[in-house]
């Protein structure tokens, strides 16, 4: 295990977070949230034009006594369910909603559209190591009033895996709630299948109105919530890692209190997505060596509360899918995996500090996670795997290649890459010297072209069309994205 904080340090940071909430408080603009905090016993003070909510430690303890320690989400396909619970092997998948994408056919850097969104969900559904699907990108080629309900429809219609729907404050939230109710009864037999992701925090220590209200409504509807806080040391948090952790933890604990005030027992995923800072430019960095430290320490803080958590790893500040993108992606993953994080968004496909997406990088990220999982699986040492009888019967100088034991175990025992080159130079040269990028592109195209989840039943789609006029179900209704952005 990788635990950068000892037990005393975890307790100290948690205690200091409680002190921040009690002394400094958190600024709240939402009237719904103000009412809920006040109803729980928090102190609400008007200071000038703003309301500060000061949360005593007892309210945090009350919330920790109400929140479930685990929860399950189900996919449309049997066996795709995921359990968010501490102590289990980590779950993997994507996260983040950039609006820029690198075209799979041309490589042109351009704005993403609905068709890209659907292609990415198909890719997630087909990749071996994506356990949990999240909203991959934003798009603006459908009317804004139906963007979110169209997003939700295509998520559930394109993947058989459980998923998270991220909200960006657009209209249509109530329509999505209505569709959740419809699909839960008609498709999922009453089982929970989606969580809602929000970023209600404007660090440091402020809650924005719209996403805060949406978090409250989601909790009241019985939907698991996965709110995140995004802090930047030296700008929206102190320029120290410990100070950053204190602020992040305080913000998440305030959201926990709010979610439990809205509906006691609301499933809650402790989500922190820190960045660091290029102090020469002020730009947020997503791949510095401090980030695994922050994510691992945040995992410890979530563990101190007994909560499953969402951590990030495998991001890059590279502007191209080059060697920097490779080594930055690979550097962080082992540290965060060994921290015991519950869900790790390590298959992000990100470039440009989470500003852009690459189809090929999703495939490469998936392969890196597959390699990581092989290491986590460890090795078996039972008599069959130790093979003493086989070695003894074959004796010195034996060759095991043609043995049944080899044939039985070679596929299960060893990771088989689909992107990495494993042949010798002569064979590789004869095949035209394909690069890892080319192989990743071919795999992404193959999955998108050939893999498809069964669509929702026709009668359900008809109900959706009738209930949500204007929803964009047919991809031909969306705009075409070909024009590249300026370099």
C-alpha cells in the first residue's frame, strides 16, 4: 500500500478541515442549501452580500453516521454491476468533459459533437478495462434545451455498463430525473443504474447555485451522488500540499452534510480532482508528481470517513500524443492504485491538461490499466501452478512449449497486449513498421464500427420521444463536426 500520510497526519488534516468548516465556513448561494444547512443546525450568517454557513463538527459526524459505506450500480448487461466500497480491487474508467477532440479519421483538432459523444460511449462499452462509464465530452451541436436529456438518452442507449451522468448547469435536469424514473422501472427492474456527478464547489469554500440545487434534487430522488472538488494550490488553495488537502476535505465534507440533509442515506462518492500550478503562467497542471501524492492522501482521508472515493490518475499536460503523454500517464497510476482508491479515472484519453480528448489515447490508457490489473492479480502458488510434477517428469534441459500445461495456462497467466509491439524487428519491418499510435487507431475504429450494445426496447424509445419533445435521438439531427480549430 502507498500511504503518504501516517494515521496521526490523517487525523490532523481531518480535524483541521472540521475547524475550517466551523470557523471560516462555506459561502452558499443556493436558498435550498441554506435552508437545509440551517435545518440541520448549522450557523447561517449574512455578511454583506453573502451568506456563510458554519458547520460544527457534530453535523459532519451525524452525516457520516447516515451515509452508506457502499452502494451498487447495475448495467443493462447481466454481470456488469459495480460495487463502490472500500477494500475492493479498484474500478477503472474515464472522467472529464472536454469540448475538444482529435478526429479519429483526420487527426484534426476540433470541437466535439454528438456523434463523437456516441462513438466514445461505444468505445467505452467495448474496452476491456472500463468498468464504469462517465460522460466523456460536451457538445453544442444540438439545441441547448435538450442537450442534457439527449446526453442521458445516448449514455443509457449506447452502453450496457453502469454509468455516471455529469452535469454542467444546463437546462434539462428535471427531464433527466424523469427519464431515470422511466428507465428504472421499464428497463432496470427497479435497480439503481446511474449516479450523478456535479462540481458544485467554486474553490475555495464556495458553493455555486445551480449544481448545488441539482445535487439536492438528485439526493431527494434517491440517486447516488458523486460531487467533486477541484482545487489549484497557490490559487484556490494554499500553496502547500497539506493546505490543499485541508481545503479539499473541508469542501467534500460540506457536500456530504448537504447530501445527507437532503435525504439521509444518500449514497455518496468522495470525489477530489486536484491540479497543481505552473506558477510562471497560472495554468493548472494535471500530471505533476505531486498529484499522485494528493490523490493517495485524499484516498486516506476518504478512508478515515469510511467512504468510497473517486481518484484521478494517468493524466497528461502534453499537447500531443507523444512520449511525454506516455510517461506522464504511466507514472501516476501505480501510486494511486496502491493507495486503495475505489474508482480511478485512469482511462481518460486526455491531452492538453484535460482540455482535449484522443480516441487513440483511450485505447492506450485501457492497455496500461490492463497491464496494471495483471500486476494486481498477482500469481498463484498452488501445486498446479508450481508444476513440480511436470518439471520433475521432464527433467533437466526440457522444453515446455508444446506441453499441455503450457497450452492450458499461457492465455490466463500472461497479459496479451493489443497496442504494444512484441514481434522482432524483421517481422515488424515487413508489416510496414506500424506504430503504437496506428495500432491504437485501428483498434478504436474496429470497436466503434463493429461493437454495439443492444438499443433500448422500441416501446421505451417511443415513450422517450413522446415524453421529451425535441430530444435528439437520431444522430443525423446533430450538426457535422469537420472544421478544425486554429493551431
